[in-house]
C-alpha cells in the first residue's frame, strides 16, 4: 500500500509542505486525485526526498495555474 502524499511529504520535508500546498491551492488543483496522479504516480514518492524535485513540482503547478488563468483547459492525461 502506498503512503499518502501528505504523510510522505510531512515526514520528509516539513519546511516545504506549506509552500507546496499553497501553490496547489492557488493552481486550483489541490484535490486528492490530482495529488495522487501527479505527485505520487508521475513524479514518484521519492520526489519528496529531494528539494530539486519539490522545486520542479512547484514550477509545474505554477505553469498549470498560468495556463488555467489564460483560459486553457488542460486534459487530465497531460497533468
């Protein structure tokens, strides 16, 4: 059974938790489905052990948010 995103992230990098969740909320994508698909399956649980990958995730969320603000729809498969 996979660990949840929250338990992995909180236990590994508490200093990034608030920032990452804030970005996800701003992007309007803070849902369990999105988090499971992108954070756990696309990047893998190991992302939370490396600051570089956490930064990449934040950049990804920002780019998705920017696209949404422009009025584009992003297919689920592209997330």
